[in-house]
C-alpha cells in the first residue's frame, strides 16, 4: 500500500503552437498555404517532466508565472494530453482548477448543483442525497433560487468548492482556487482539505505563496520554464527556490 | 475490445451529465417566454401556415393534403438544420468548461443533437394537430415513424460531430455551412413535388440526398398509409451509419488537439 503511486508522470512533454497569429479559419489557411507562410512555431510548456507522487502525499508545485504549473495540473487532470511521455493516474480525481467551471449563469443555484455534480460524474439521486450537505457547507440557503449570474465570484466559488469536495477523492488538485473566498471560508476550506488529507487523499497544490505551500504540503516540485529544477522534501525545495528569487532580485 | 469497453464505462459514468445538459438546453430555451413549451408546437404551425398560404395561392402544386406534405418535410429538415447548427458550436461554446475539467468532449455534441431531437418530438405535436385537421387516416403503419426518426438522429449526429470538430479549427465553416444548408433546402423536396424537377436532377437527389429518403419514408406512411419502400429504409440506415462513422472518426482523431484551439 505504502509504495503505491497515485500519480506518475514520465518524460512528459507538452507542446503548444505559438505562431504569431493563430489561424482559425479556412480562408486564411489557404491564403497562407499558397503563400507558403504556414508556420508552426512550437513552444514547449513542459519539457521532459518526470516525477512520482505516492498515495497520501501532499505536493506543492512552485515556480514563477509561466513556468508551466497550471499546464502540469491540467496534464494530470486529463484536460491536456502529453505530446510525448506518459501520465498514469491511480484513483479518482477532483480537479479544483477553477471553481464552478461548469456553472451556467442562466440557471439557478439549485439547478447548477445538479449540473455541476453531473460534470463530476455524479447522478441525480446521489446529488439529491447530498444536496443539503452542499448548501450547508456553502451557506447559501437564502440564494438557492437565484440565477448564478447574479452571484458574486466568492459565492460561486463557495458553491463550487462544496460540490467538488462532496466525495472524498483519491487525488485532490488545487490551483489557487481558494484565494477568492473571504477569510472565514478560506479557513473552512483548509479544514476540509486537512480532513481529506488525514483520511488518505493525495494532494497536488499550486500556489504562489511559499508559506501556504510549506504549511500544507510535505513535498514540493519546482518548475522553471517547463523544466523541473528540483523536487523532493518541501523545505529543501522551497529554500532553494527562495534563494534563486533573491539572487534574481539582486541582479 | 478492451478499449471499447472502457469507453462504454466512461460513457455510463457521464450519462447523468448528458441528461442534465439536455434538460438544461430545453429549460433555458423557453425560460422567459409566456407560452413556454407551447412555442415548440406553435412555431412550426405558424411557419407551415405561411408556407401553405404562399405555395397554394402563389405557386400551385398539385399535391393532395398539401399542409401535411409540407409539415413533414419541414419538420425533418428543421431538425437536421437545428441539430447540426447547434452541434457545430458545441465544442467551442463549452471551451471554458473543457479548459478547467476533464469531460469526454463528445458529450457536448451528443447533448446538443439530443436536445434538438427532443424539440422535434414536441414539434410532432404540431404535426399531429395538422393530421387531425386534414383528416389523415391513422394506420398501424405509423408505428414505423420512430424508425425514421432514429435514422435522421444518427445521420445528424454524425454530421454534427464532423462540424463540431471542423469548427474548432476553422471558424468560417459556419458561413460555408449556412450557404450549404440553403442549397440543401432547395434540393430537398420540402415544398414542391420531386416530379417538378428535370429527370437527371431527380436521379441525383434520389441517390445523394439522404433527406429525400427520410422525408419520403415519412410521407409514404402518412399520406398513402403504406409501409415505406424497404430499399429507402436500408439506404437511409446505411447513409446514417456511414455519416456517423465518418463524424466519429474525424472527431476522435482530432479531439486531443481541441484544447489548443478553443
């Protein structure tokens, strides 16, 4: 059990097309084709990334903007496919990349709970059973029949978090989603995440705040321009990262 | 085989999503209208009324039970047109969701075509009304109607998958397709009898326009109370499955690259 991995990434490469202008219609495509201007400027968001997360570990992913952190999370969620290499997942995933990504603004909160549950693959009966629990956690009883488009981003995020974490997933993926809620709600979310961790959930966490990574995670992975700089124990990696940032500042 | 079973399991897992999306589409379509779902019936009736006026007083076609003839063609064509147009935007329109969480992408296309299909089922209410008013003889042959609808559904699904994938890479497919639809409408005998056309065009339509096969099956059942020509039924199914296979192939081959273009 202890040796079992939850996420294994082997030599993953993610390629984007970074052509100066993206061609998304036939007319331009043929014009460029005739003029022989059809370029494919490739850009590697991740270059040969390999690491393995064992079950029950909590990994923080750190790095500057554009270093490929979100790309890595999307790769693990299955939203992106690797151009080369493999990604193997062992268990169920709850992606919290953007809370309430499946909400439809015209539907009421009540209807959106069922829709969002379905996006995560839960059926109607299951959602009915957990309906009260979700609304309790989000503290939104008063606004249930209001269209989501009238919600503030914090309220929508609360609802999104409540739905996404209704079942304890094997792997929880967080991309700085909690920054929108108010302080009390952030604490509440952190508590729920801690509960999940205790019962064995693996966590992958992206944040710019080194403090919160240190607090929540036991391992860390430092990405720089798509390359893994360092990975392993959270304190060592965080130290090296901060050291690097300081060096840069001096320059 | 193993891969197929896995795909099936994934589909099972996301079936609640499919039904939620269909319900959402239908709910939102009529949410802020006074007459609500009644519009699904009223709208085709109104359009049919106008077309009957236009074509029975301005151009005279020698067709018995013209309103029935017209509404059958109109309903089938409208479904194909609506379903494919909706399907075309099913991927690009759900870009926000697809960038944030993993959902099998075909679910969105499937849901759009299916909600258009449900709309058509409502529109059958309008058709029924016309049948009653025109004193159509109801026969057991009508039990065959669902078989026709299944053919059209499969065909539209295939075309929809192809268009959805194509639109991700080339957004101007919409203009080409809308011109194509107009042409398609005129080469489908919706409001005129096919015998009006020159011989070679007739042959062309019979061979290459599957909508002709679907509409004709329907009309044979209702207007002649006969079982449709089995050759037409087989042709209809073969074309539907070919289209489905083609659409699925194009969609599956390109779906991993969608994320880079939406």
